[in-house]
């Protein structure tokens, strides 16, 4: 969604589990390597857009290899959860903000 800030991730390809997708997408988008044991399921969002329904799991990841680099997007930002609402996000992402703010 052009112009909006999103959590990293992407579409699940055929034969992938959500964890596989996230590991692949983190490498493609951010240039980092994540091992599955470093992912912890945290929350999910369910949102209906005009042309599709999105079910999006949110994982926590505190350990990775490599340096975070913007590979597919012009900008990246490390943002404290209590400041996430300052960044325009897709509607499906917004309900996840309180969960992150309560944890972190």
C-alpha cells in the first residue's frame, strides 16, 4: 500500500507456512537472516478490504543476523510502540498497535 508504513512481511506462497514466509520476506525486504526459533507468535489481525480479506499474523523477533537495510522500500524506521500512530498505516495494521504498546 503505497505511501503507508507497514510491518515487514508478505503473501504466503504455495507450500509455505507463515513462518517460512516471514523468514523469506525479512530477508528480501530487510536483508536479515532469521531462524525460526527466534520467531514468537504474538497476535493477528483480521480485516476485510474492498477486494480481499486479510488474515495477518504478527510475530515478535528479537534476534537476527545481518544489518537491517531498506531493500524494497525507500525508508525504514525503528519506532517505539507508543509512537506508531504517528505513522500512517493500513487499516489492518492499526489494531495491532495496542498489543505492541502493552508488551513493549
